[in-house]
């Protein structure tokens, strides 16, 4: 490829990226630094990046101060994973139908899905609370999983549909001509070929589910053992003071599973799985 | 058995009619080629036979049974797609075995049939590979393998060779003809490449704008095209068409006046009331010669292509502004920009009336090559 940028353009591009990254990563850096500091050095004036007696002690003491921390992380994980699994069960067939079948109102439905996305879960939290209360579902995992699932489905359908549209129609026609039913084709041909797309959707869904569970847990759950991490972190807010260093340490540890999953799955997101299917 | 019949088959997409009434009888074991320009409906017609496209009107029979509403697998057909449509995540073995797995055959039988197909197609070494690791020709063979394992009575090919390079294409052409010989199954083959049509077909179906323009053996189409469209479509370079005026029409000859005033008596079946009418004279470039001939026409060469064995001269008829192509000897003395007379024999000429329909030429096809006219499949 021809290098089409001049040197100052390259500098400008990297400077832009640097500014962008600083904004995104600064909170993480600050969280990490805070987690290392002893509590009394937190609010020193003037601000010092490096303070004395920095250590990893908070990462040990946090498990003692909040004994259920491990359970919170597990709950977070369980809720987000369940949301992902249930959402995919709905997203895959729905996206396939929207990508392949022509039926009345398909465009209207797709537009409606987009519109639903604009209404955040927070707006519906009171009606949802009413529903959960009526059904007697408050203080269960279900109360935190079901609304979460419902809210990630529309985005998932949009994402996966655009991926499925790129899969050549001939693959299905060939399977159809060979006598395979729609479901057989979906299972044996479409899902394996669409795997990279499905994994992207799964990751996106998981991350959204991990992030959005706070509001549902806060509203629909008052059982401490069922709380996910974001709610569990409130335990670090004492009556007199907030244990900032342990709070930050716990937050960072809570992010680790997501990071691990992301890194692990990232290598599956490769183009080229469809290589050889049809001649381009 | 693989007998197939179409009866006034029509297809519309919305208000546009793509297939405007096609009737055709295909005998068991015949190799039929649908040929025509892009958009003539040949692929649509094939997909209707396959059951991938609904038939708007008319009837499709396979082995005497109406199959209009049957899914492809119940019609006893299998199809090879232009893009191969291989399953990228499965090995060659599993790709070929796919139709058998759908039919829930026993593992032993699957194994036996896949081995048999891979032997015929020389894919034995490749069974464990994924389609992505194969060359274009091998992928195409896998696609054909997937079609033959089910042992259908009718094979449908949708431009299967158009993604291959020229050398591979001619190899595959021979292989397909061999395959047709050894399987003895009915094959219907869609292509826009007339060389494929001419070399492989028992009969060619020329489609034009959703209707059959002519059906016949390759040489029949070459020597006795029924209309201007077929005349122009079959043959490369294209047939030359010259505007002429009819001077006289007898039972076995029609005399026409050339643009420059010369006259030719063409041996075709005459018709009444032709005198004075505008007609079209067709001469194939390969029938043009320099020197002694029945008639001459003066042309100015614009581009001369020297191919070694042949010289192709793209010229304009002097004073008529119609293009005129000649296929001459490799060493033919043609010079760009100079007017020169080229000659042709009256017996090589085709004559079309003002509606584009051909007047039947008085050539006996048996004289051309009786072997090529076998209507019964070999």
C-alpha cells in the first residue's frame, strides 16, 4: 500500500488517538492508582500521582471486609451469561428470518426494534417493577435476567441480520435442493458459517448485559446473596467513610472476567471462515 | 429415468414476465443446453425445473409426473450452482455426503457412495480437505460430486464453468461430456458460452427474452438458424448482416440486390410477394474469401487482428456504414483504411425477411456431417 499520509498528518492522527485513549483509559489508571494507595493518602493536596506506601494490600483486605465479594462476581457472571444464552436463542432464528424471508411488516418490525432501543431500560423500570411484583418474581435471578434479555434482543437481531445477509443464498438453495429442511439447513449450514457473526453478537450482548444489570439488580432484588458486583460494591460505602481503595480494587477485579472472555473469544472473530464457499 | 417436459411454462416477478411461455420435451439421457444472452431467462427456467423458483403458469413434468408443487428432492433432480455453493466448514467428504446425510443413509452406504463419486471425479486425495484449500476446478468437481451421489434422474447445471479460467474450462468441458456418457443421465445445462453449448449439447435451446428462439442440434443452429437472433448469436465472430433489396423470388432461389448494386441469387426457398422488399443477407465471417467468388462486396478495414492462423478484419461496408467482419487466411493482404472487395459464395448466404425470420436454406444437413446429427443420444 502506498503511504498516503505526510509526516505531520501521521503526527496529528496519533495525537488524536492519544487524546481519545487518554479520556477512555484515564479512569482505569486512576482507579488502579487509588486501589494502591492507603486511605489517608487519597485526598492529599496537591494531587500526587505517586504517594508513599503504595501496596496491593487492598486487594487482600477487600475479601475480608466484604466476604460475599466472590459471590457477587459470580452472580454478575451468571446473570450476564444467562442473558447472552437466552438472547442468542431468540436472536439467531429471528435474525435468520429477517435476513431470508419476505413477510408483511418485516421492515416495520425492524424499525420498531430500533425504536425500542431508544427507550432505555430505566424508563420502564417502574412498570417492570409492578409486573415483577404481580408475578411474584422479585428477588430472584429471573427478575434480573429476563428484562436484561429483552433489551439486548433488538440490537442483536440487527447485528446478526446484517451478517446473515452476506451469506450467499446459494448455500441454502444447495441444501434445499439436496433435500434439507429449513431447520436442518439452519443447524448444519447457516449457524456454522455464521459463527464469527454469532460470536460478535454474543460478545456485544455479554458486555451490554454485564453493564446494564446494575439497574435491574438495584430495583428488583434486595436479597444480598443474589446481588451482582455493581450492587455488591455498595458494601464498601460505610456509614462514616467510603473505603475507596478497596472499592477500586474490587471494581478492577470485577472487570477481569470480562477482559479474559474478550481476549479468549477475540481470536474467533476472524474473517475467512467463509473462504472457499463461493467464488468471489 | 430422466424424461422431462415443459408445457407452456411462464414466470412473472411482479408485473414483469420473465418466461413468456416455454414448451420443451427432453428425452431420457439427453444433454440439453440452454443458451442465450444475460437476462434471457435461462437461469430462471432452470431454477423452475429445479423447484427453486415457483412456476407462475404452465406445467413441468418429470418422468410423466407433474412436479410443479414438489420440492427439489422429490423431483429427482440435483443441481450444480455457478458459485459452487460448497459448505465451507465441512470437509470435501462431508460436502459430498451432505445429501446422503439428509436422507439418513447408513454410514456404510454413505461411505460407499462418496468413495464411488470421488473416484469418478478424482477427488480421492482431497476428501479430508476443506473447500477453501482447493483450486477452482477441484471445488467445481466437489460440487458435481455432491450432485451425483444422490443418483438423480436429471442433472441441472447453472453456468458451472463460468468461474474457471479458459484452460480449465475446456478440460472440465471434456470431463462433463465423459461424465454424461458414463452416467447416461439427463442433463440440462445453462450457459452463455456458445462454445460450451456447441461442444457438449445433443440439442441446444436458444432463449431470447423469455421465449425459445430455436431448438436444434448444434449444427442445425449453425447452418439453418431460423431467425436473425439465432443467426447472430451462434458463431464467433458474429454473422455479418447486410441490408439488401429483393429483386426476384423463385421456388428455389431468391435474387437480391447488394448495397453497391451487385446481385446474388441465394439458394433458399422463395416466397410470394417478396419483390421490392427490404431483406437482410447474412454471411458468416469464415465464409468470406478474397478473390474468386459468386459475389463481391467492397469494404474498408478499420481494425485488422493477426492471430497467426487467421486474420480477423473488422471493416465497414463502403457506402452503407454497416460493420462487416471477415475471417481470412493468416497471411491475407488486408490493409487498414483501404477499400477492397471481399467475396462470398451464394450457397453460404442466409436470407432473412423484414420480420427477421429466415428463408429456409437449401442445404442438406446430412451433407455437412451426418454423425453430428444423431438425434438419439449416444
